C-alpha cells in the first residue's frame, strides 16, 4: 500500500505539500504497514479518505482501492445508526425540531435570558463643541 500510494503521490509534483494528510499516511504505512490505518486518529480519517477519494485511482492499483476501502470501513465504525421511531406519530425530543413563530420582543427576552454576558447600558455623554 505504501509503495502504491508513493507512486500516486510521485505522479504529481507538489502533491505531498498539497495533500499533507496523504503524505503522512504514506510515511505511516512505510513505518507500520497496514496497522497504520488503525492508528489514525478518528478526527483525521475523513480528511485522509476525502483526499484519497479525490484523486484518480488507477484501476490496476488494487492496493490503493483496498486502502480507500479500509479507510471507509474505519469511518463507518464510528457512525451511529439511528433506529426508526417505534409506532406512528411517536415524539422523540432528541430527534424532533419544533419551530414556531414569535415576535421580536419575545425573541429578545429569550435571547437575554440565555445570554452569558450582562448588557451594560450606554452612558450619555454631552460633547461641548466650541462655537
């Protein structure tokens, strides 16, 4: 996998600078083999998979397609499957958004109630202009 990824990155000048996550993956694959895929922090998986998927992968490079599949499988491990609500018309407050119209003054009252800072009234300052 490391050699196939290296050939892909060598195919375009400057690709390691433009695609730093793939360059890091290449180094990891050279050092740790395919175990490097399991060592990728979850927050970088999407970026790495996206960068690899954005490149035209040659059909004959089976290792690159395998690498992309392994990255995608690893991404899918972290996905949460939502169960369908049981029964017709069931209300789940964690998954239901209720929207209603309110007046501007109601909005301002609610916004001030949830504000984390306290508004300070502006001071009125009289400017003395020479005549």
